[in-house]
């Protein structure tokens, strides 16, 4: 009986669920106003972009790769749409162009990774500097704003009590869940992470899958950029600085192995919830931003240490 | 790869967790739902306790810490003010906007913000105003329709002109031909970019002998400011002056000039708190530092915030009595603090912040 | 006669370098140097080269440690935040208005603190078997918070001359930090090539399973390497922070990114097992040179906004060249 208990807890997902529930329960005691639906709905607008980019990132990390360039891709896409808008191109066309730029950025990363066999970490480190640099150069570091009301409305509107960005995320989540569980692609992605060479030899088109995933990542960054513009009514070369760190933190917190092959979308969602609620609650309750850094860092370390200790118990 | 049983176990977890989330949110929601709005209303009308959220551009900078000390003093004097002082430690405009949204939801009475980027922060400020919260700016202004008052220590133009004028004076007058360079914070830093615009305009209009050869970012990294200044001095051997226009880039630039042994020959000026520049002013690397009385700025901001919440400051007023500071001029929607301070060898020891 | 002989040896040494993994980088660095010297010969002035070396030294010191971490197949992205904590605590220790300790004690305590922080990383990673990316990602965030708490909203502006000497002083005509950096490079070379520990690091990185079966103390080696990285970070802090008169709370922000970029551009395999110190040193030089190069090329004000893009393209160029050289070699 006891061993069963531990094996149940050793799943990162179950540990995270417990952790999240305990935390929410505690918050409910300390400061119930924080958990009102209205408050949560407003605060949730801070996480949707990160959440959206976390989905392709999960798939990429499952294959054993990483994409550090998403924050910079975001700024490049935003600048594309903003510049086009400023030059009189209708905004929908601008957004379309931004999506294309995002795809192109992802394709560029993917091409280096699949064709030249450059490690994803290296090439995305380089494009992280290059993309933001291009955005800075094109925009001369100036902010672009003054988008039409109908566009900024997108950033505030909600349907059935959930912001539109939230619905977008749920849709993408459903799509990714289908890919991972209902389609053979999901198995291939896990397989690449386990053993890329063996997967290649089994006749699976690894390169094509990888290229697709990095394009997807670029696309998600462009959607995030459009969401940001709608929410803050500004496009600027410094948006999305450090976003990649938040996304990767959520993904690894959700129990996805950085070496690939292991992890689930559900865990990542829990990771996102945990990080988001911690961050918002710490500044809500204590109003000290430095505590936030401490809390997030220790939470990440403690959660993995727990996972490790409990997982260890099971195997011994 | 996941086995079938493992996958189904996961499914069970997801359902259970989602149910539990629903329960918690459900349990917390209904009882408190109406509290936020009504509470702040009642405080506003009776004028009892006032909560003021003071948001700096970047928490942890001595400049803002000294503003906060003045703000605390005002809160103590007024007696009925609860002061919250918090801001992004990394100076990110997006985080600042998120904080404004949080305070608006929490239902504070006054949000006083020093916007890191007027454009990014403006939508959040407008939303807060729609909720009936008094939103004012201090230290730097935002888009004018996003706030009710601006506690103005000096306009962007005055700061920029002040720095250029000080430089010209240090160099020995407007007839001296000189190359100068600007070491800024980030290339995208909104406030610095506005100053740079005005500085360029001032040089073009009034001092044609100043030749601006380079604008370099220091990414709020003193080391980089040091390095950039070092490189500029070597690449442009005739360069005569540096503007360090953020409190991090100024000491970095001054240190580079000092270590190159060109103190007194290459001028450095800019914005910084006197404490971080004392050593350079005393050894002559820096002749003058431009700033204002930061503690008084924080003090005045809290006074204005409290007066707005109490209803004692109304549109159209031309005077405002701010506690120990006495009467301050109100120009339209701006409360003016007073003059810029210039610290030099004679007076810098009198200030400690 | 003797000069000719030495020239020959130098040539041979350079050829040897070309055969190594770092070859592409080597060419690229010299290409860039040559180009800029043509545009602005002042770049090659002794004073400028020394300043570049001084800027590169702390990065190089940390890179020497991080390279070993990467060779083990692990990663450490907490070095930047560690530097922040170390700088803040060092400043607080020596500042007359805070603790007012003597510089000697502060130096020793800083080194101990750095080693301890590295050891904490190492203990979590080696003995509790937590993936290094998660531990150091957590530390990256948490230690930044610690720095803010130590600084308490003010800066340290009164570093005593004793500690400033570490950053600004020089010995036998060379700045202290260059001596320290040279010492670390020599020590690392010796460690990698001449000691069992060095061989074990490479063995564990290239074949963890085989190393385990062969009875190598994997946990102890990992622990030691992380502690060593912490020590080197403290060393880098000690020689670089006192170059400035003010200790602010932003010291070390982004350092981890720079160091990781240098180490991987220098040809160290991200998946462990291979890495050359020479490549890393060249990469560090290249990366610290880029921004200076751009200033010396005097591209005008418009180019200011393109400088980050050019830096990115530099890294891309180095990667491409490295790829070309390697594919030539293998064919």
C-alpha cells in the first residue's frame, strides 16, 4: 500500500497538482479576495503569451532541443506589424506579415539545426541576439503605437468569462494534446527525444518533424507578439526580453526532461499555473518584487528536489 | 514512451485536479465578490485611511530609494496614509504595467507611477482610472490622458537642456569646439530617448560647436558603460565630453575617464545621486552633477496623492500646500517641485542620498 | 637565427591550432581583427589590446570553469546571479558604513562564499540527482532576489583602496586580472591534461554509463566541478568588480548568457565529452572584441541601432565558418 502511495506521488504531475492545491488552499485562507474570478481573470492576461509559447517549447524540449530565440522573435514580429501599420498597411495584413516573419525565423533556426547539425542551444543563442538586433535596427529602437480601437479591443475582450487569448490558448492546447496523444506524430516526438539516431533509422522523417516544430515555435511567438500589441497598444524592440526564461521555467517545472523524451502537456499546464499564481500572489500580498525572485527560484528548486526524492524512493 | 496505464492514470489526475481547482475558485468567489468596489468607495467618501501605491521605474536604485524615504516621511506626517512602495527590480515596463493592474484590482486609492515606458504603461493606467482610482505620475510623465496630475520635478526638456548647458559650461563656454558622446541606458529606454531628442535639439539650436559623435547603450550595466567610454576615448581621440544619462552609466563613464588619466581634460556629466558621484566630483573628474531633491519629490508625490483622495486638490487650483514644503505651484495638470540642483565641489558634501 | 627558429615554432603552433576544433573561430577572429585594423589602425595600439584583455579576463576565468561543466554534460546558468550576490556581499563586507572588514578577510570570505554556492549547486546536482538546468535556473532567479535583499535599495559607493587595487592595480606592467586569468588558464590546462580528475571529467562526459561501470566516482567529480566553477566565479568577481568605484545591484546580469555563448561558440559540445580550452579562450576574445570593433569602425549614429544585429551576425558567422571548416576536415 505504502509503495503504491509513493509511486503515485513520484509522477511530476501528481506532485505538482498537490503543490498547486496546497498553495491555492493556503491562499484561500490568507487572502481570499485574490482568488475571486474577476481578479483571476484580469491577472490571467499576464500569462497567456507565455502559456502559448510554452506549448511548442514543450514539444521541442521533448525532442531534446531548445529554442531560446522566442523572445527576440516576438519583438521582430511586433516590429514588423507595427512598421507596416505605420506605413499605412491595414493591420490584419500586418499581422499576417508578422506571422510569416515568425515562421521564417523558426524555419531559419530549424534549417541550421537539421541541415547543418548545429546544436539548437547554439543557433538559438545566436538568433536571440540577431533577431532582436534586427528589430532594434529596423525600428531605430522607437516605439510604434496608435493601433485602432478594434485591435486593442481584442486584448480586453472576453467570452464566457475567459479572455479571448485564453480561448486561443485552450484551442492550441487541444490541438497539441491531439498531436501528442491522438496522432502518431506524438509518438515520433517522444521517440526523437529518446534516441534520435534510432528514430532516424526507423524511417521516420526526423528532420521534417524538427523543422516543423521550430516553425511552430516561431509562429507561436508571432501570435504572442500580436497578443502583446493588442494588450499594451505598443510595438517596440524590447518586448519579450527574458520571456524565453519564463517559458522554459514553466516547461521544466512541469516535469519535462530537458534531455527529451519524458514529460507531458498536462504537467506543463500545472507548471504554468503554479508559476503564474506564485508570481502574482507574492506581489499581491507582500508587494516586494525581490521576494518574487526568491520565491520563484526556490519553488523551482524545491519542486524538482521533491520529485527527485520521491522518485528515488520508488526505485529503491 | 508512455504506457497505456500511465496515460490513463494521468487522465484521472487531470480530471481530479481540474475539479479541485473549480471547487477552490468556486468557494472563494461569491462571498467577497462585491467587496472591492464598495470598500474603496466608502474610504473615498469618509476620508479615513488612504492607500497610496508608489511605483518607481526600477526598485533597488538609490535614486528611487531616496524618493521612497521622502514618501514615507509624508505618509507618517499625514497619519492616515498607508504607503506601498514596490516596482520591478529589473525595470521592465511590462512588469510595471502588470503591477498597476494588480493595484487597480486590489482597490488602492491612489496609484503614483514613474512610467518606464509611457506607451506600454498607458493602457493599464487608463483602466485603473476607469475603476475610479486616482492615477498620477511622478518623476517621469506618461501619455497625458492616462493620469490626472504629474508631479513634475522638471520636464524632459529641462533635464536635457540642463545637462547640455552644464556640459558647455564645464567645457569652457559655447565657443569651444568639442566632440561629445552620450552613454545611455538601453537603446529602447523610453525616458532616455526623449532626453536624447531634446539634447540633440539643444545642440543643433544653441550650441553648433558641440559635435555629437556617438550614442552608445550601456544596457544598465556599469561595466559596459565603463568599456564603451574607454573605447570611445580611443576611437575618437579628440572627444571632450561624455553624457552619462542614467544613474548606472554615469559612474561607469566617469571611472573610465579617471582610469585613462584624463580627468579634467575630458568632461563627464549626467544624472546620478550625489553619493555615487562624490568621489569623482572631489577628484575633479566630474565638475557638476545634475539632479533634484529626490526625497522632496517623493514627499510631494504622496502629498498630492493624499490631497486627491481627500478631495482637497481639484482641477483648476493654482496653489497647493504640501506639508513642510509649503506652497507649490500648480500649472494646469502639473504640480511643480522646483528647480534642478547642480552639485559641485562646494556643495556636494551637504547632500546624503 | 634564434628568431627564425622561434618563428617556425610559432607557425607550427598556429598550424596545430588550425587542426583543432577552434580553427574556424581562429580564422574568424583574425579576419575581423585584420579588417578593423585596416579601417582604423588605432585598434592595434597596445593600450587598446590590453583593455580588451582586461575586459575579457573575468569572462575567461568563469568560462574555464563552465567549460568543464559542459564537458560533464551538465550546465550552469547561475554564474551571473552568483556574481551579483558575491559582488554585493563583498561590497557590504568592505564598506565602512556596513561591516567594515579588512579587504584581506573580505577576499577570503568571498572566495569561500563562491565555493559554497557552487558546492550547493553541485550537491543538489550530484548527490540529489536534480537536473543541473533546473537547479541553476532556480538559482539564477533566487540569487538575484538575494542580491536585492543584501543591497537593500542602496549602492555601495565607498570601496576602500585595498580592494580597488585588485581591479585597477598592476604587477610587472600587467593588470592583476590578467595575471589571475593566465593563472587560471594554466591551471585548467594542467587539470585537463595532466591529472586523473581531468581525464575523469572527459570520461564521464563522453560515456556516463561506461564511466559508472568502470567505477569512477561520478558524484564526487560533478560536485567538485561545480564547486570549482563557484570558486572561479568568486575569483572573477574579485578582479572585475573593483575596477569600478560603485557596486550596484545589477552586476552580473546576463553574464551567464555571455559565458555560455563563449563556451559553446568555442566548440565545446553541449551534450558533453568534448571541449578545447583554446577554442573557448578565442571565443571569449572574439565576443568581448565585437562591441569594441564596432566602435572603432565608426559606422555613424544610424549604425548604433544595428549593433546588436551585427553582434548576432558575428556569432552566426563564427558558427557557419566552424561548420565549414569541420565539414572540410571530415571529407
